C-alpha cells in the first residue's frame, strides 16, 4: 500500500454491535470480509505510525436523537450505555 506521510485513516462506526452474530463457527463467512479488510488497513496505518481517527455512533438512552429508528427502518442500536457501542 503506497501512502504518504500526510495520510490519515478515518474509521466510521466499526463497533462491537456489528459483530454480535460473529461466532467461531462462522468466522470464514464472507459476511466478515469487510472487517478483515478494515483490520489489514488499520494494521498498515498503525505500523507506519500514521493517524487513525475513529468515529463512533451513539444514541441517547431516551431515544431523543433517533431518526430512522422511529419510522421502523432500523431498530434501536448503539445506545450510549450499551457495551455494543464500544469500538471494535
């Protein structure tokens, strides 16, 4: 991977909740290809001591900041006090 010294990696919403269905029995499933690729890129940036910026989705427990969750398009997720909201 060719990277300049002025590069940074922006990681958005890769959180524990995304991996609730990951088990030792399905680790090879293509569903997880994205996270394997993300991990390889993260490893390269860290090895080269380049900045990695993580952005975390978090919603208030009182649901006041919900959007698509209210119209049924998504269920409640990433509540601020949930362990699933932590970075993966």
